[in-house]
C-alpha cells in the first residue's frame, strides 16, 4: 500500500539522517575508511535537503484565520480547563494553552510524539496542526470528545487502538479515559497524549 508523506514528515526524516551521518561519518573518518572532505560534502548535501523540506513544511502549515476555510457543524467557541492546560475549541481547531512552564512540556511532548509517529500511529492520534509561542500554545484538530458511556464501552470491548510498542520508543502516551479520547473523521483518536510529560502531582 502506497503511503503519503507531508513535507514535515520528510523534514523530520532528513533531520534524523543528518544526525546519523554526523555520528557514523566521524567513526569512518577516524578509522581512515572515509575522507573528511567526503564526509563534509555528504553531510552538507543532506543538510541542504533538510533545508529545502523545512521551507516546504513552513509553507504547508495552514492559515488558521483564513476566511474561506470550510465550516463544520460544531460549537464555534468552547473552553475547558484541565490540570495542565486550558483548552479552547474554536471552529475546526483546539488550542491547548499551557498554564505554566512545566505544563508547556506537555505541548512540546505531544508535538514531538506527532512528528515522530508512523503513519499507522498517526491514525490513532488527534493531529497537531501547529505549535505557537515556543510551545506555550499547541494547535490541534478539533474532535468530538467521548462520553463516559462511550469510553466505558470501548474499554469493555477492548476497541481502543493498539499503540504497538517499538523497542527504544515511547510507551503508550495516553490514558484510557473519556476526556482523553474523541471521534474525528469517523475514527477514534487520542485527544491528549502527553501522559508521560505531566508533572508529578498534576494527574487527575
């Protein structure tokens, strides 16, 4: 099955390759299996590729305030306050506003989890649209939260998505409670996947 990758996906991959080349080529040069000039050229080439995708990724981000965005049948403005963030839903977007510098880590954690997720894992996560003000505000797609009854039904039937742990990767970043899950485009998605980043004592 063919997969579709955004410019942001390609940028993350290119950035990982740059870091990998720095690590590997240093050893090859030290053992005289690669010339320093060749290593520098290969790294510079990959950095140029990353720069190209960085520009494309920046252009790919949607204009949150465009007047011609299609409107959806949902409340125009909804606000809620959690233990770590204030969540404001306006039209198609949910704005997660950190309540403190510690809680900003939750926004940064979700941004990283989304950017590093495989296409399969992204199907179970509410999409991150944009990070604003150095992570103090995280913009995500707006979804319909589950009711307590729906959450209990999914838990009893074991129909929550399987994170499928990968060695060296993150454990499940979400909890199985109604407030952390919702429906988006006909599929069940995690609305909050910052559980490992929540400061001790803030759990609810």
